[in-house]
């Protein structure tokens, strides 16, 4: 399990924007998470998958599409929390 970053905000109700961790700064493109990779919360529960990677290479942002079985009430609790990629 590798740290993906910190959830910055929620867009469109079912997508999260994650600010990439400092270890991603200027990393090799092969070290970035792949689209479709599972995203986990601090309790190692699967919350979604990597949908896209945007922004500058020095500080990428990751778009996470939240799984449909995740309750809406839980989504807002992830803002400003660390998330991980498997």
C-alpha cells in the first residue's frame, strides 16, 4: 500500500480530488498510480479507483471516482484525510 495523498475536495458528488503526496513530486511517470488502481482510506477500505491524473508534474492531482456502494454520508468525512493506492 502506497500513500496517494490528501483529499482536497469533492466534485460532482461522486469524485474526489486528491493532492498528490510529496513523494510524487518530480517522480518518474512509471511511479504514478495507474488509472483504475484501487484507492483505500486509512481503515484500508476500498473507496474508489483512480480515474485521472491532472495538473503539473511537480505536484499532480489525482481524480478518484468513488464506488457506487459507498454511502454519501461517508464521502465528506474523507476531506483533508490521507488516502492510499494499492
